[in-house]
C-alpha cells in the first residue's frame, strides 16, 4: 500500500529528480575534463550535388567518446555545454580543429561548421573565425557556418551584424534545420543566407505522398528566387534521393550517402558505395 501513498510517490519522484540533476552535474564535470584532456573528436559527413552526384562538401560534427559511457550524442552534450559555460571553449576547439584538419585535405573541399546561439554573442567570434582561417591557411571560400533560426532570434540586430561580418570575410552561411522554427520565411527575409538546409523531417515525409513534396517544391522555388541552393538533410533511402531530385532539390546529405566519420591520413572520410548518379536524359531509371 506504500506504492499508492501520495507522499511516498512524491518522495520517489523527488529522489529521481535529484538523481537526474546529480547525473547531469557529473556529466558536465566530465565534459569540462574532456575539453581539458582532448577527448573530443571531429567527424565529417559528406554532402552531394544532385546534378552531378559529386561530393560538394562536408558537415563537421563534434563527437565525445566518453571513457565510461561510450559515445555521448551532441544532442545531449551541446545543450549541457551551453548550460555550464563550456560552449565557448568547445566552439573554439571545433572551429580551430576543423579548419586545421580540412586545410590539409587535398582538393580544397568545403566544410560546414555548426555554431551555437551563445557563440553568436561572443564579441570575439568574427576575429576567431578570421584567426582560424589565417593560422591554418584554409580559404574562406571553403568555410560555411551553419546557424539555426533559434540561434538568431535572441538578438536580431546583433545576429545580423555578426552574420554580415562573417560573410564579409568570404565565409558563407547556411540556415540549418529549415522549417522547424516559428518563422522560417521571416528569417529568410531578414538574413542573407547562402544555403537552406531542409530539416530531416521533410525528407522523412517525402514517402507519405503529395503534401510534403508540394511543400519542398515550394521551398525550392523560393530558394531559386533568392538564388540559393537547398540541401536536404537526413536522406536514408534511394527513393528519397530520387524524389528530392525530381522536385528540384540541389544537394543532399544523409546516411545513404555517408555517415559522419573521422578524417583519416589527412583525407576526408569516403562516401558510401550507394552513390547517386543523375539519370541520363534518355534513361527512365538510374543505377539499374
Ligand atoms: P545538425 O547540425 O542538424 O546535424 C545533423 C544531424 O543529423 C547529425 O547528428 C547527423 O549525424 C545526423 N544525421 C545525418 N544524416 C542522417 C540520417 O540519414 N539519418 C539520421 N537519423 N540522422 C542523420 P549529430 O551529429 O548527433 O548532431 C546533432 C546536433 O548537434 C546537430 O544537428 C547540431 O545541432 C549539434 N552539433 C553537432 N556538432 C556540433 C558542433 O560542432 N557545434 C555545435 N554548436 N553544435 C553541434
Ligand atoms: Mg548542422
Ligand atoms: Mg540540421
Ligand atoms: Mg539539428
């Protein structure tokens, strides 16, 4: 009967809550140590151009192989870093390490780096980007910065100023997770982005039928009028890739093309065997 006692249940709940808080605090401590001892690693995920099938760039994604817990997801430790004053150092490390690694790769490929909302408030951010480029020799045209809508809305004027100054360096800007915020159109109207990254949710919806296709197709048209490409995130099947190409999407990224993986021997990770080739004008099917 203790189980149904409300007081007992509240105590149980409070205990669980306290435990969760304690675990979070411990993980934050571990993350602090991870930054100090160099546990973090960069992985890179290829992006392809649907017109040619060629790799057109890579997204840099941070990884934390925790000594006890194994691989912790950035979806968990990025918010933790933001809440514990660690995102500045983490972001600086990501910027420097990525530029350093990619500058050594042959063929001067493009790389996209994700920035957190808090990094946008760093008065030294633009200087740090410039410094990373200068010290590694990475060309500004090789670098793209990914921002989400929510990273921008905290202080619109400040965000716009930072974005313009980064672009003035010759670095391009991509709007990440497009379509998941509150005012995607307003964001596009106010900020001079060079690329739209359509959220995985839209890619997932493709197979459900006409509605998702109509929405993506409208985004593609909008992007064409802005003279910028659309990249579809989270592509997992060949059917999705074919449909995306049909609605005029220019670029794609996802497990089908390649999973995020570390650079090896000064070269980017290889793409998966399943590669997209655009259909010949006469052919009705590809890859068959
Ligand atoms: P994001 O920037 O939207 O990155 C895309 C996420 O989707 C990555 O998750 C990637 O591994 C995953 N993904 C790619 N293709 C597929 C697919 O086909 N299927 C599925 N299910 N997932 C796919 P990841 O690496 O776990 O990162 C999650 C989020 O954490 C990122 O979302 C980004 O917001 C943040 N993040 C990652 N690295 C960094 C970083 O270096 N700095 C900052 N500030 N944030 C980062
Ligand atoms: Mg991203
Ligand atoms: Mg994204
Ligand atoms: Mg995301």
